[in-house]
C-alpha cells in the first residue's frame, strides 16, 4: 500500500507547535508519510512552501492541497 505524502510547515511559534502536536497525534502514520518542516530553521525550504501555495504557517500540504490551519505568521515574515 502506498502512503500519502504530506508536509507540515511551521515557524516554531506557539500556534504552530500546538498545530504540530494535533497533526502528529491525529494523522495515521500507517497511511500518511508526514514530514515536518520548521521554516524558521530551514529557510532553504521557503521557495518550496511558496510553490505549494503556503501563504502563512502553520500549513499542511497533502494531496496537492494546501490547508492553512491557523494564523501564526505570514510566509513573507520568515524571509
């Protein structure tokens, strides 16, 4: 069985960390391959996040869909 790939982008703020905790608690690791990317420390991944349609963090990208979970920080603030 192929796992769905997902990327959770965040900036390490309290809103982002709460969202990360919920995401990792509720997504089934047997069906979803989740990668967590801290854009505050992995600034080289900013272009990738922008290309995926991320406008603010925390955001989850799965199946080509970008889901903005809450507003922690605008992506432009992380540059």
